[in-house]
């Protein structure tokens, strides 16, 4: 009921045209008591500069029809995008001129569309007593008018319901691209009296005409045959006909005749002349804004607003700001950030180990301890040694086919710096998902080329992630002599490398511990959503040397440096050393020689210490 009481005042305000040169509607104005009125204005990036200028003029026009005063109508204005900004609170101004000055100085935020956040702010802040609203016991109606042009990026229904429950009457005005469902979720009931949709910003003042039938008292337009061609407007005790913008009443006060002041050729508009009821306004083409004379146009320097967020350079165009990156960088999909151009991903660089982009060029790198060859791409191999290496590769659905191909390429890069041979390093590959499959065992291939070809032929399994099952397979089968592993008596290091991109769907603790008890040196490589706790549980101690992680499949190459120190034999056990038995005679003799040398050194040190103690005793005796 309260909405109907104060509806005439708000209707009268909305009927006012935004320019002083436009005629006002005929008939007496309705008067009401005090009112706290807050305008909530959408200034997201979808509202183009010239549209925001129209909205600014519209607000100024509304203010000129208000009975503004400390004891009459108090007005507040807030604007919002991804944040909320108070243009001026309810208690800031008591003079219309001060309000207009603040609105004309308004700079749009030009970000997202967080309408729910704006309603929350209006409810908790804008209508608070501290901001100038009159206290609830004064029973002064509180009215919020929300003007938006798009779909909210947050939830509005719940917060709007809370605002209405606190006694705030909400009018939702949608312009052009607005979402009708969101408008209805925000507005107060009855919805047909509180929801309005306007086809464009330059016609925003027209939505007030929809209130005419409810201005004051009895609606004669709804009761009889008024005969108006366009619109019937009820006024106390009678009615009159009105025409849509661009028309004027004929002599019979019923029919409407089109008027076009722009066609008279005296408007002086530089770009476009737009007719409005009894007047006209000048508009500029996209990328331009009106000058102070309201006729000529100047190009909009969108970059000067300071809200473009460009990382490198901002370029102002007719359609708005555009970000540009410096030479050697590419613009990211967000249209603002720049990334150094990675030529390594854009060309067939041929680097055997790692490619590093350097501005407009690139260069190849080799792991520590290996040298770049004369071709500038290949690296010399690790010194001859012996390792049994089994790679346990995650083939679950979360990896995805294109990333699985990157994993295979990563495995082949590991093979590139190994001395693969039956007597040197043997390589086996196991893939796991909801099941486990040995792609090739340790003893099958004797050259790096054969291993790499077999890796490329591996087919992606998909399905789940049973890492615990895969670890059990590794312990019970992969390092058996039947699968090509060398006998334990030869002391050939056994290395397991587990590659995964997510959390295991079964328990890993038992078989992760069992693998390390069996003397297998375990390494864990995680990518993307891999769980750090699981990686550390799989890996041998210390974890900082046995756990590697990459946030993205395309950037895995940096992990090779972390893995090289243990997989490459010269970093672990030297060539030939792993085949020597500690029981061999020559080893015993070597051990005895080292032990006797250490004892001799210790004896000499003890003799020197004894002599020093004796000298100290003699000095003390002499002093006494």
C-alpha cells in the first residue's frame, strides 16, 4: 500500500524529460510527504560512454522535478560495476544544484555488473541513518530505483528480498540488453508497477510515461473509451491524451502528428540530431563524445580514464580502449595481460633437452654436467652406467588425450639423456588408470631409439586413477627378473618414477612404503591438480630431492633438471661401480688400506694432543 501512496511522486519525477529545453507534461502535479530516494546506477563496461552521458543527463532531468529539501525529498546516488561507489549520500546535499554538480563530475567505473553487491550496499549503507536516511520510527518511505543494462554477474534475488523485508521499495528499470528475469527478481510487488524495460538509453526518459495512469486518484483512462491515438494520461478528475516522443497532438487533442525538429536543418549537430518531445539532442558517433556546447564532438580518449588495466600499452580506438603488448610479447586471452613470446612452443626448435625463449629468438640448454654439441641442439649423453628405471605414467581421464601426448614427449626427453643399453640403463614403462598395463618391461628394448618409438606407440587408457594398484604392480612385477630387472646381487640401482595429475582413488600408503622397503628409489612427478601429500608419500627421502611439480602440462620441461641428478648414472653411482661386489678381495684390500691410513692419522693427532697437554701442565707448575 505504501508503494501506491508514493508512486505518484516517483512517477511525476520520471516523467520529466532530461533536458531543460523539453516541455513538461500538462496538468497538476501530485504532492506527497517526505521521501528518501536512492538511485542505483549501472556503470559497467557494457554501458558505452555516450550511453552513460545520456544516463547522466537523465538523472539531472529527474532532479529538477524533485521537491528537494532536508524535510522533503532527500536524494542519494550510487554507481556500481564490480565495485560500489557512493556518488553522494542522502544527507550530503539539500540543494539541487549541488547534486547536479556531483552527477556531472561522475566518472564511470567500467568493470563488471555486480548488481547484488549494489543492492547490499544500498540496504546496509545508503539507507542508514549515518548516511542521511531518516530513522525507521519517522516512517519516511525508502525507495530505490535500480537502472541497469545487462545481466547481473552475482545473485540478486536473495539480497533484494532482504532489502524489501527491511521496508525498501525497489523499482527495477532495464535498458536495452537488460535481463527481464533479473529485473523481476529485484523489484517490489506488484511487478507490473515496479518493472520497466526501455529499448535504448536515448529513450530512457520515456519509461516514466508508464506511470501516468496511476498519478493521482481514479484512473479514468482505464474506465472509459478515451480515444487517444497514443497514450491516455489520467489527472485528478479527468484525463488528457499524450503522444509518443517525436509526435505532437493534433487540433482534436486525440490524434498525434509526427514532428522532426532535426529535419529543419537548424540544429547545428556535428554528427547526429535526435528528435525528442518538443526538442532535439545532438549525439556523436561511436568513439566520440559531446563537447560542452552540446553540438560538436570530440574523440574519446578511453585510455585517459585510467581503468583500462593494460599491462603494457593502451590504445584508444573508436570502439573503446585496446591493449597492446611491447615487441616480443603476446596479448593473453583476457585482452589486458602480456606474456613473453615463447618461440619454443611456436617452432620446431629441435632442442634435445630444453628450449629457452629469448625475446625474438631462442636457444637450447643441456642439463648440468652435460655439454651442448656443435649443432647447438643435442647434448652429450650421461657417462656409461647402470640403472633399472621403470616409469609409472598416469593415463586417467583427467589427463586428457592432448596432455597425454605431452607426457609421452616428456618421457622421451628423459630417455634422450640416458645411456640406454642392455648393460647400461634399462627402461620399462607402465600405464595406469582404473587398471594397470605394462606397456613394455625393462628387458625388451636395448637402445634409446627403440624405447622412444615404443613410447610414442602407447595408447591412452582413460578412466580412473588407481595409483595404489599401480604401485603394487611396480613392486611385485616391474622389477622382477622375469620383467628384465637385473639380479639384486649385482647392486644395480632400481629407480621408480611415478607421474600423476590428480588424487588417487585408492590407498597408496601400504605400497608406497613397500616400494621403498624393497630398495626402490622413488620419484614423484605431479602436474596440475596433483596432491602434494600423496607425492611426498610416494617419494623417497628427502622429499625436496624426490618430488617435482608443474602447474601445467606444457611447462613440464623444467622438471627434467630436477630428475637428472638421480636418473643420470654419473650423479648417482659411477660407471661400473654397481657391478662390483663388496666381498671381492680387491675391495677388502682397498677398505683395509683406507682404514689403516685413518688410524695412523688418528694416532698422530693423539700424540700431538698429549704433547700439548704436557706443555700446559709444565706452564702451570712454573707459575706456582
